[in-house]
């Protein structure tokens, strides 16, 4: 006979994730996706019908323009700036929600500049 797992009893009190912690988490998630430093990303929060709306303003790392000779080179570099920014919305939402437990209704992304993509060696140091 096996014993069924008993759920842990709920403890009185509450948990709260501060706005600053959520902001730092959003900055880190966006920075990773856009290939920039978290300090370069601005994140702000608003209420959207009881859930959170996240606004991210960030530069994005792009390859050296001289390395792009044909459309296939853009795809190999991760896609266009538009495609990467659009795709980042869902990824940021999943990462922030998954790590914080916060319920986000939407993520708005604004690309505010470009940075040269760091070589692998520069990122490691």
C-alpha cells in the first residue's frame, strides 16, 4: 500500500514581489533577448484591467552591416529587428510570469537604438 502525497498546509500571511524586483527581472529578460546589458533596458508597469502591462524600451544588438549581403544573412543573424522585437514580447511575458508568478496581460516593446553585436569572446569576459 502506498501513501498518497499530502499537500503542504497553507501558511497564514502573504507573499509579495516588489515592483523593483519585477522591473529588474523584466530588464534581465529583455536584455538577454536583445543582446544588451540590463542597465540599457527601461521597464515600466501599469495596471491593465487588474493584470499587469509591461512596457520595455531597449536598444537591440545587430550584426555588423557589412556582414549582411543577402536576405539569408538577416535570418542567420536572428531575423530582422521587427521580427526579433515582435517575438520577444511572448518570450519576455513567459519568462517574467514564470519566474515571478505575476500575471501579465501584455508586453509592449519599443526599440530605442541599435548596438553592435558583441562577439562571443567579448560577451564571456
